[in-house]
């Protein structure tokens, strides 16, 4: 009887332990709430490989910058081979799991060497060119913007190390790389995700020129663009109209301090375009009138020459005052045209200069202050 009782207790305890084990195993394999983000497992076949040197050249301010970056091949290959799908278990909001996933991709510890090397090279250039803190931030930003923009049919997000090695990426690839660099430089950084437009940009802490109601300055990564200047249209003239999903990446203490200048540059960019477009019809109309007047004068002068050659002095003398009046009127119109055209040209030059030198905030600001009419 006693043995039977002990067996019953043993069986009962076994069932309890089995139940607890099943609960614990289920919690691990099928967690109630969890976000399993992509991660890098370095490729073991390349652990002994020498670093690959990735060289990239781009314009910055008045110079051409060349970055030579040593890349851990096993990390790059591991990133390429990694599963890029984020697994979400439980009732976790999209805002939360997306932010966790992007942060994991940006901050994957296998990429520490990449960030260290890239920032060391940038810091060396900053020291050589005596860049201010704002110019140094612009240097890093321009590097990312200079990487070729490319969209792909199968479009899983890249790890930053892939974007660096491939020297190409789409808006989220390039934004993740920039966010990783700026966060390590001590800036408050956020990803700005525009769902309806399938677009991503970066927000960086700034003392001026904040994007909408955020505390961040907008950074477009797909092309050269000044910090703080928001994208108004994407490819195919798609307007960027939605409110972004803001996903903080870091809380730093450094802030971009030249937002007042980039705001001014952007204001002058739009104003110069508007003024040039306002003057363009007048310039074309006056130019056409002058061409017509010049043709009329040319025809009259041809007839007067024939009169003079054939000895028709009376006819020739009669056309002299007509000719003089046409010349006087033409010269008056020409002087007015030149004034208007000169103004039109100045506006057009300012607009085009800004457009073509988005990688040089300092130089553009000086040019606009000097050449914008009325400044």
C-alpha cells in the first residue's frame, strides 16, 4: 500500500514537472510577446580573410573627398546571407516592432568595426579640412547622399555594412546607415517613415528648422539635399504629404546649429525660382519684339542702301528720320530688356547654383548672400 502511494505521488510530480516543462518550452519557442529581428552571423568561411578596402569618392564643399574603408568580409557576407524578415509574436504595435527591428539592424554588434573605421576616416578628413561640428555632420550626410540610389524588386532592408560595400541602396538602406553614424556621434536621431509613400528619411536634433511638429531637422538621404530642407516630391512627382511614423534611434546631446542658414538658402531657392518664372514671359516677349524691330531696321537699311547706290537721294533722305526713330526706339527697348534680362539671369543663376551645390552649405550661403538680388 505504501509503495503504491509513493508511486502515485511520483506520477503526480512527474505530470506537474512535465506540464511546467511544456509551459517553459512553449514560452521560448512560441513566446507570448517578442520581436525577433534580423541579425548578422559572420560567415565562418571568411573569418581569416584580409579586410576588403572599399574606396568611395564624392564632392564636399570645394573639394573632392575619398574614403578608403577596411571592411570585415565575414561580417559583410554574413549580413548578405542573413534572414531579413522580422518575426513578431503577440499583440505588439507596428510602431514598436518596426522601431525595435530597425534599431537591431542599425546597432548589430557585428558592425562595430565598420562604424569605428568609417567615423575614424571622417574624423581625419574633418581635422585636415578644419571642419566645424556642423560641417562635420554635413560631411557624413553628403557621404551617404553620394551613394547611388537604387530600388530593387525584391527589397528587403540592408544592413549598413551592405550599403557601404555595395555603395548603393534605397531610402531605408541609406537612412539606416546615416542614423547609425549620427547616433554614434552623439546626436538625437530618429527614422522618419512615411508609410503611404513608402519613403524613409532621417531626423537629427537641431536648434532650428524643425520638421513639422518634431524636434528634428529633416535629412533626405536619396540625393544631395541640405540638412533641414524637407523633400516635397519623390520620384514620379509623388508628393510627400503624410505624417511620418517617428522611430527614435538615439538620444544624444549634440545638435545641428546651421538650420537658420539652410532655411535661408531654401527660402532663396524657392524665391529665385518664382522670380525667374515671373520674369521669363516678359523676357521672351521683349526678346521677340527686339528681334522683330531689328529685322525691320535691317530691311529698311537694305532699301536705303539701294537708294543710295542708285542715286535716289530724295528717297534716301526721306528715310533717314524714319531710320533714326527706329534706332532710337530699338535702343530704348534694348536697354530695358537688358535690365530685365540681367535680373532674370541673376535669379536663374542663384537658383541653379543652389541646385547644383547641395553638398556645400557654407559656400552656397556665401554665394546667395552675395548674388541674390536685394540681399
